[in-house]
C-alpha cells in the first residue's frame, strides 16, 4: 500500500517536472520517466546502510558480539549450575561441561575466538571470563560472570 502511495507521489512530481520542462521548451533527457525522484533517494539510502553494515560486520567492536557473548555466558552459567546439581560439584573445565552436551561445542570460544576461562573460587562459586573485544584477559572490557550455588 505504501509503495503505491510513493509511486503516485513520484508520478505527480514527475508530471510537474515534465510540464515545467516542456513550458521552457527544453527536451527531456533519455531517462525521463524511468528513474523516479524517490528511486535516487532510496538507492543512496540503501548504499549508505549497506556500507555501514559492512564496516560494522568486519569491525571487532561490532555491538552484537558483546550481546551474543553475554547471552552465551548466561546459558553456560545455567548449564554449570545444572552440572553442579547433577554431579555434586563444579566442572573442572569447559570441556567437561561440553562433554555432557556435545551440541555446545561452540562454548569453547567467545565471539572474538578467544577461549573462555573457567576458574573455581572455593567450593561454592566459580568465575566465567571472556577476554572481550581486545582478546586480552585482565583489561576493562572483560566480561565476567560469578556463578554461586
């Protein structure tokens, strides 16, 4: 429906432009009627959005990377708590957690392809750490989850 409305508005604009050019006695260019005014705006809009998407996709700071890693770490936390309840203890490594569910083999690394760190903090808690976008542990962009049972 909205495309039809845009087409009608474009045809009205094109008609006004056509009458204006004819009144001045000028010939119309060969593409008159083929390219509507909004087509140019839409083309450049798509070009701008596509360029932005490509730059963000190949950038290490792609905002979806952090959200995806946080979601994955949250799922890992639930799985670690379930593992502890089933086995009366925390897993010694992420590989041990994956062994219980082979469908989670992608849990070895975060979005930036850095292995997660899983460390025990006593008998009652664990810490799950992702190095973040700089791929170095111990910096301010690290993502951490404390798992307490």
